[in-house]
């Protein structure tokens, strides 16, 4: 398992969806963040983290993410702070 730490600004709205055919992950929140080197990364959070992101995060919030990089080059959130 890999670990990454990211600090950036939320560039898009939080997209909140439900996953129907998966037993482990019920809800998912996805959004895009911009880093200080002008790169953009897609971020995903599942279940409780997805609920937290949808309720409390907004576009242009500065956030700190502790997560892991998946095979598609997206970051799966383990913990998030803002």
C-alpha cells in the first residue's frame, strides 16, 4: 500500500453518489483539487469520509489529505483535514 500527503484547494463541487453493486463501499464523494505546482488531482472518499466531504467541504476550501494512490492515478482519502 502506498501513502500520500496532499495539500491543496478544492477546484470543483463535491459529487456525491451511491454505489449499488458493491458490498463494502456504499457511498462515494469525488472532487478535484489543485496543488501548489498547478497540477490537478481527482480525489475519492468512501462511506463516512464521503458523507463528511459532502456536508462540510466546499469549492475553494484549502484541505490536507492523507490517502493512497490507486491504479487510475486518483487519491483515495484515508483522512482529511480543512
